[in-house]
């Protein structure tokens, strides 16, 4: 019996099996399927992430610029409302297309908790940073000269204080996102309202201290446009850690409605403890 295969470029030519009594039987040639990165649905998701992140950063940061230029006319509560509203609007507009992440920390946290494929993480993150950078560049073109203000995030206190606050508020945000967007027991229609309200609350009390980023792309875009990188590491590392912990903590309480017997069967540490106990008897 012979078993052979040949390749021509990226195409499989043939796979045949033959025996003494039977003629060769060749497997059908696999159809050429588009890769993930060139498929239309995935490209649509990437475009949605760019557009969604663009409008998120443009609206939120524009409120900051206008507030600085117009004698604090927008005020802190106004800025908080703008951030919350734009998040809510974008979630309802694009959530059914791309999931409305608009945030590398959210994308990475979903991947770590196995609710998003790792192979899609790099293009999602690139699109989110691209959208944020384009929005920041647009604002710099519109508000130039004396109106040009850095709309990025800077710690007003110590780096440690900023790191802890960014961790907590991103944990809070991701905990809510996990509850309303990934749990089928939640009221899915209210996901945008819940997530937007969480952002609004966080910006109100954390905005004066850290800028309330909760989003590495939100901080990276303005930093790249204005070339100001002070404390940028805080706004990259802390939100990712906070979002990951928020998603993991919600996952630990996700199945608390199950009977104790079912939980003990599915809990690996409990099964391990049970096996250890049986071995000692």
C-alpha cells in the first residue's frame, strides 16, 4: 500500500491510497476556503472596531477639549455623561457586529476566559488603537494653536495611586460587562445601558485622579499623536490586569445557581481533593 501527498504552493494536490486488489482511491481535493483574516465577516468586525473606537474616543476626548477651551462649560459631570452615552450608543450600534469591545483590555480578558479566540486578538487590538489614534489626530487638526490640548491620561497623584485606581475601575467595568454581555440569564437588551452607566460612574470619581482610562487604546491614541508618554505604562498594564481579574471573578460566581452535587462534579479542585481522600482510605 502506498500513501502519498503533494503540495503545490498553498494547495493540496492529491492524497491517494492504493492496494494490490483495488485501484487507487484519492481523497477529494479540499476546496480553497478564505482565511480568517480575509473573510468578509471578519473584516466587517474589524471595520466596526475601528469605527466604534473612533467615535468613542472622538466624542469623549472632544468633551474634554471643549471643556478646557470654553471656561469649563461642559463640567466634570458633563464629561462623564458624554463618555457614558457614547459607550452606550456604540454598544447598541455595533455590538451585534463585532461585540463592541473598543478596548484591548476587554478583548484580552475575553480571550483569557475563553470567550474570544486568541487568533482574533491581535487584529482587534490593532484596530482599536488605530481608531483611537485617528480620533486623536482629528481632534488635533480641529483644535489647533491655543486650542490644542493634550486629551490623554496623566496621573494627578502618585503612579501607585493611579495604578490601583485604574485597576479597580477596569475591574468594575469588566465585571459588569461579563454579567450583562456573556451571561444568558441577564437582560441582554440592557447591556449598553449598564456598561455606559458604569463608565459614567467611573469617570465621575476617577477622572480627576487618573483620567479614568479603563482602556489602553484610549490612552495610547492621544499619547502617539501628542508624543507624551509619561505614565503610559500604567494605562496599559493596569486596565489589562483589572479587566482580566474582573472577568475571572465573575466566572467564579457565574454558575452558583447549580446544585451543589453538580458543582462538586465540575470543580477540578474538589475532584482532586476527593481522589486524595480515597487514596488515603
